[in-house]
């Protein structure tokens, strides 16, 4: 009986790898990549074995024993450990924080009952179902070319699949998948989608096409038992297709041969808290590491990806036409709100267009990216407005629940009966959210079946899916919703899209706002006219209500001209010295008083030499106060990514040494400036 030392990464805030003693014989040593249960302070936690050694600097009296090794679980592969290691280094976070949260909770508890049960269950499933695959539709020549290019790609091959909305990118993915699965008997494919709500539709498609293939899904709304089973199916190589949201990029996939990222421009691929990673960027790294193809699909690629494609680093495949013959891109028209005064938020031409669709039994979609009834209420006699006491934000009116709610800190209060300052009883809602538009629609079209889909209407688990099913069944005439309805869905009977109030994003101080707005408008516009209309069907239309019809962004939307828009935007970015021509990191600090946060950032600015790095002045964040905490930020920039990385590494060491009481965090490649 001898001892070995397990070097174990734990999910703790500090960069923590700890040594533990383990009794083992040399024939049966634990392996790097296995999980182990260890004591940590008063708790028992599961960590990741990153090295097995025979000596340690920890004095014997302080060395603790590991409590157990999860030997029934195959070790995480060296490739996976390298991926986690890369992400940890690149995003300047502890390895344990990258590696462990992605591992199902049931694997990170003291008992192995759930694990053993899941392993058994999967062993039984392995030789299960077969069935007749649904026929794949014949691809059009552009689709075929794209599918063959992806299916035939070897080695590291980043591919931008640039295809207009409705061009049939999904079919291309599926046929490319079929080729890869046929060629690689053990091979696995990872498909990422931006929204959980999009997984059921695609999941159904995949199951129908590949009935003999085990499919695992990974997203945040799985129950723990399911998550365990699906994660394990991927980890053991049984699931040959894994479909998931951004967190699935860190799944263990020992036989990964192809990665597909649908709607690669979508902001939800960026995690906005904790480990602030970009699933898209990690996917490209993972593909590079494994020497496999990665497909980035979009009608409006991110400027980063577009830039890579223009420079020849990514191969660009283009689908210029809609896949269904006779389905054409909708005609986009701008409705000048200076000329057409709105009634209940809707201008007359839009009301007429809705009437026409109702008469023809076609569906309409109204898009408004603001939930609630109205974003604020105010007193017209003294000017009081419904500020949140804890945030630099308004309390939003939720009329049905008779509440004001802050969307940032969730503070709720009853709607005041009279003005808190002057007593006036006539408080007015200002502006319009989805609930108010819904109410207006019900008055205008009492006979229509109207459905609202937003975060408020879909709180209950499964309710979003039910709502989308209702639309797909055709039991809805007018759909009103936020960005939840804008993405990906293939609504067959939809011929009209109305876009309400998109103007605010035109004047945002965030330089990415126009890129995002353009993508969003193209996405939502792309929901219209996806199938050929039956006889007498109206041509599909997109109507945008705006006060700035002259704005070039709208011109580009009208012309469906991503290409020109992107080229112009890239030229602007280059001139202004902005990403993708420059690399950035953002240090944020929060404290009960703004001065403390700024003080910390000022100290941070001056604490290391920084040649070749620009460190801007600390400034308050534009939404300064959230939940009684003030927030400030410091932007760091460099034209060289390696130089920035080297600086950040050094900087983080120093900042941790400062042991400031101010809470701070770093975001590499920040997206919200
Ligand atoms: P995208 O993801 O590019 O917006 P989808 O993949 O959702 O487009 O395809 C749009 C529609 O076209 C879907 O209804 C799909 O079934 C249909 N479709 C795709 N390819 C073909 C094809 N080759 N023949 C007929 N219909 C197709
Ligand atoms: Zn008042
Ligand atoms: Zn608040």
C-alpha cells in the first residue's frame, strides 16, 4: 500500500489547486481528468484531478486525505482539459471555475447513487431504438454545395455559412451531419442554438432524420436527472449528436468531429456573468485544437466573423435565395411616424395590413422589444416618475398584476393610487410595452386570436413551448412579442411583420448597438413569407414604424443588404479603432458608493506598467446603480491580442494581491460597453 498525491482543482473563487493524499497501488492509480471527493474546510466537495504526483510541498500534518475517486466515470480527456485550461487562461479565471460548473450537479455531490443509476440506464439504452428516417428534401444547388463543402472538409476548417433568412441553413447542417456520421462511425457532432426555445423544433427534426442515432440535449432548463443522463451520454461517446445552448460548448465530447453554431451572431452566445466566455469563440478554438470543421451560420454574421471571412481566414459559403421555391424575401417598408399618427401605438397602414391578414386567415407578428405595460408612469402635474429606489432605472408598469416592477433588481410595489409627491390621482403610463400593445390590439380586433409571448407570459416551465406550438398550429392570428419571437422560428403562415419603436437603439452610446439592431430587424423580418403562399395569399410584408426613415440602417434593412451594411460598419470600426481591429478587456467594480468603485479602478489603472496597452479612465457605468450598488468600469485596449493577454495575466495577479474590499470582475472581449 502506497500513497500518491492528487492535485485537484476546486471551484473556488481563488486560483485554487490543492493537494490531497490518496491510498493507491501503482497498478490502480487515479487518472488525470477523473473527479474526486475531497474535504474542503467544513465541507466535502468534488474536484477535478489535474495531476497525480508522488511528492508535495504540503507538510504531512496538513495534508488531507481525498475521500473518494469517481472511478466508474471515464476521465475527462486531455483535449477537454486543454479546452478548460485555455478558457481559464484566456478569460483569466480559475481552472476549477471553468471546469466544474459544467459538470452536472449530481456528479458533484458526495454520493454516487445518481451516477451509478445513470450509467446503468445508458448501458440499457445503448442498443435501443431504430426506425425509418424521414426522407431528406432534395437540396437546391447552393445548399448542396454548402453541405458537401462542410461534409467534405478535413482538418481545422472554420466555415461561415452566410445565408438569408429562410435559405434552408438547417437542411444544410443536417445533410452535412449525415455525411459526417456516415464517414465517422464513432463521430460526434455538436450543434449550438442561441435559445432554449429553438431546441424542440430542431430536436424534432434531428430525431426524425436520424432515428438510430442517440441525441443528447444540454441547456439550462433540464432537470438535474436529465442533465446527468445527457451529459453522460455525451461524455461516454454514446450521444452522437449533442444539441444545446452556449453552455454545451464545454460538454465532454471525446469523439467530436464537427461543430455547428446556428445564428452565430446571437448575443446569447456570450455569457454575461461569472466566466464571461463567448461560446462561439471557444467553439472555434475547440475546432482548431481538434483539427475539425466548425460551421458558423447566420443571415447577419457578427462583424468579427465577417471580418475573418473577408480576410480569407474563414471560408464563406453563401445561400442567396430562400429555399422554398416561390418563397421570396418580404418587402420591407418604412412607416414614417411623423406622417402617420399612431393609434394605440399602431399607425393606420399597419392596422390596414393587419386587417388584410385577418381577412385572409394569415398570421401577423408584431415585434416590440419591451415587455410590461409601459416602461414608466408619471405625474403630469408635478413631474414625478416611477424611479426604482435601488437602481438607475424606472419601475415598469405591469397593469394586469397591478404592480410596478424594476426589471433590474426585481423590486415590486403596488401601483400608487396617487402621486407620492403631490397627491395628484391622475398618474399616466408613458410609452408602450408588449402588454399595452396587446390591450390595444384587443380593442382594435376583438374577433382576432391574439397571443403575447415574452418573458412575463412564459414564466411557467413549458409555457413558452406551448405558446409556440399554438402559433405553429395556426391557432393564433396576431402574435405580439419581444426578441423571444424574433429568432429562428419557422412560422409557416406568417405573412406580415410589424416592428414597433426600434428607434431608441439608433442613438445608443454602445458602438455595437447598430450591429445588434440590424441583425435583430433582419431576423424578425425574416420570419415573414417563409413558405409559398396559396392562391390569393398576399405577398409578405415587413412594416417598420420609425421617426427616422432616412437613417441608413433602415435603408440597409429595406434592401436586405447585410453586405453593404457590414462593409460600411467595418470601415467605421477600423477608422475609429474599435473591435475587431482592436482587442479589449473591461474591468468593472461595484461598491455601495460610486467613489469607492472609482477609487479601486484608479488604483488598478496605475498598479502595473503597461507598454503597448491603452488604459482608459475609470467611468461610471451608464446604468450606474443596480440594487443599491454603484458600478464603474475601466476599459483596456490593445491592437495586439497576445500583448493584451500578457498584460491581463500580470494585472490580475496584482489586483488579487490588492485584496480590495470592492467587488470587481474582468471581462475579456466585452460586448456591452
Ligand atoms: P434558415 O435557417 O436559413 O432561416 P430554414 O432552415 O428554417 O431556414 O428553412 C426555411 C424553410 O425552407 C423551412 O421550412 C425548410 O423546411 C424549407 N426548406 C429548406 N430547404 C429546402 C429544400 N431544399 N426544399 C424545400 N424546402 C426546403
Ligand atoms: Zn405629482
Ligand atoms: Zn431596481
